[in-house]
C-alpha cells in the first residue's frame, strides 16, 4: 500500500493511502504533476503541502474519504438535479456535530478547494437542508448573519414576499 | 413599472472572504464555541447551497441579508407570468412580471428619463438566467443591428416558456438570428408560438418564410403576415386599421409549398393569416400529411389563391361535396377533411384537419 503524506497549514503530517486521494481532484493533479505514481519516485519522501487546509479540518476530510472509498464520482454539470440528492445517514451524522459551526463551513470550503465533488455536494446539501422551513430572521440567527436591513427595508421586502406567495 | 425599479438597485456584493479570514475568525470563535457565520462562504459555495432549494424554499433568502438576496437573484430560475421584451428606437427593456410586480432591465428613454443603453453586463446577462415564463412576448419596433440581436439572444438564452409571441413592427434583419435562438435546446412540443408581422410595415416574405422553416415542432402556431406592399395602404392601415390585404395575389407572401409542408408536419394546430403561393400539388401533399397523422386533433388553416383552389376542385379523381361556394372533401378512413370556402378577394380559405364520426371538424380550445 502506497502512502502519501499530506501536510496541513499548521504543519501536521497525515500519511494517507494513495487510493483514497483519487477522490480529490486537486491532490490527484498534484500527484500526477509530482510524478508520485512513478515507481522510481519515493513518494514517502515527497509530502504534499496543503497550505489552505488546517489539520483538524484535514483530519475530517480524510475520515470522510475513508468512509467513501471507491464511491463513484458523478461527472459533469449536475446543477439541475441537486434537488434529488439525499444526504445519507452516515454523512448526516458526520456533519451534524459541526452543523451551524465554523467546522462545517471550513469542511465545505476545504471540499471545494480540494475538489472533492461528492463531499462538496453533500456538505452543501446538508447546509441547505437547515434552511428549509425557516424564515429569513431564523436563518440569520442560526447561521450568525447580522441583520443589515432597516425596518423600512424589511417592511418593503415583507410586502414583496406577500406578493410572491 | 418604475415603482419596482429600485428592486434592481442591489447592494454591492460583499468581498469574497479569503480562507485566511475564515481561519482567523475560527480562531476567535473556538474559545467560546460560538456559532460561525455562514457569510464567510464564498459566492460560488453559497450559490451551490441555494441551488439545492426549491423556488418556495428560496423565498426567505431574500429577507436574510443583502448578499443572500443578491445571490438568490443571480442564481436565477425565477418563475414569471410573463416576460416582455420591447425593442424600439426610444428604449429597450426586458420586463419580467410575476403577480403584478415587474422586474426590469432597460436602457434608453423611459418616462422622460434617459438611461444608458442596455449592455451585456454580468447583471443583465444573469437577470433572466434559467427563468421560466408562461409567456414570452417580444416586440421589435426597430431594425436590430447584429450586436443588439446577440444581446437579446444571450439575455434570453436560458429562458424557457410555454407561449412565445413575436411581433415584428419594423423591417427586420437580425430577427432571423434572435428568434431561432429561442427554439434551440428547448422542448416546444407543447408550446404555442405566435409570429406576427404587423401591417403598415414592409416585410420581406422570403425572410419570413426562412424563419418559419426554422420552427421546431410546436403544438399551436399562429402566423399573421398582414403585409401591405402599397405605401399609401400602409399609411391608411396605420391610421384607420383594416384594409383588405387579399384583394390581389401579388405581393409578399408568407406561405409556399415548403413552408406549408413544414408547418403541417410540425404543428397540431396552425392558423396562417397571410398571402400564400402554394401549388395545387403542394396543398394536396400537405393534406396527405394530415391524413397520415396519427393525431386525433389536427387543424391547418390558411389562405390559398383562388385559381389554385379551382384547379383542385376540378380534379376528376377528387369528389368534393359542395354547397354554395363551400367545398368539402372527407377521407373517412383517416377521418380527415379538406375544406375550401370562398373569401372576398383573390384568396380562398383552406382548412384541413381531423373530423369526428359525424364529419365535423374537431374544434379546438385556445389552450
């Protein structure tokens, strides 16, 4: 089993099974560019720095990739059928402790940076699920969004929504 | 319309947070285990999140914060009752109307105020992104240049609609580019399309026929080619309305054998009001398409030059029933009817379509 070392922004080393990293478009590209797959390259001696991902987040990402090892990755533009995606129970439990917290947001940003399509899709879906059935002020409160509307603006928008309902 | 203009005055987008900001913020918050702000997510991720929601579920985004409001707007896929596109010398605007509220992008002079010309800005190009409109009504009241045609096409590129109405109120050159671009990548088999070349302007029949030939299969088609080749008549029409356009067979025409065949093959119900230059064989060929059609309801109605109709009626192998000047030919095996009736002027009306057991043309509801 070939191990490849990932180095987080806070310089923690994570030795990861080569196979797992196929899920990350960004790392896959780096592996190819660094010729880490060549037999005469000593992959163990060439760690991959990920200056945009912190150790605790990277740990979660690797945990997620381990669980999803071998999952098929949907290709192409699937923006039209995201509505049908269901977050599996395992992933829901995985996201839940961090939900509404910065960890989950960081995980989402890392999934986007590392180009791990399935993680990004599910993570976004889990966030959007928290919006369902909520009002604007409720979303604000739950997700720490400051209220920037003046009472007049709020009133105007409220009226507009009455129209569109 | 203007009351809702302020809706388009959206706030400047907040700067994309960098991951550095995100991490810094996290450091601060970790101590207290406080909630994070979703505002740290960059636009593309917020758009992905919003895109998972239905139209109704997206409604509260507008009241959450200004950035959400704008992103929701940019995500598009809005549903409108109607989208109107009006392109005249004075002004040009796109208006999306839903439940009595108008959402506009525009340029030119509106209600005395002069605005810059409509440009292909990111905002304008995304305004109707993936929008759905029950009706899309386009009115060209000036000659388009190539760049205007492209702008209109790109703004409407991803709009879907159930009904399309196009009104040519000027001699047009690039309509040939704009309108077919609305047929591309869309399934219009259940749609209704109206093409109207307004009288009182000169219209090139060949250009109109070229456009008709590009029509995809649609459920209902209505064509009005109320052209007048006489300047004085055009003036009178503009001033006083009705003028008999069908007095002579001369002049520009919208229908010939090829367009008739195309329309008959591609529509369930077509009404073509305008001069035609169909041959007897062309009309019989179109009727053959009707007879062979598996549809239970089908109707094609148009005007044909009277000598051509007389030629068909006198064909010895065809047995028309006639009373007064109405001539009916029913093909019982395929429940199809070909009917001519006299019309003042140089043209007769032709109806071809499916009939019920009693030989009556199956009537159509407008919808």
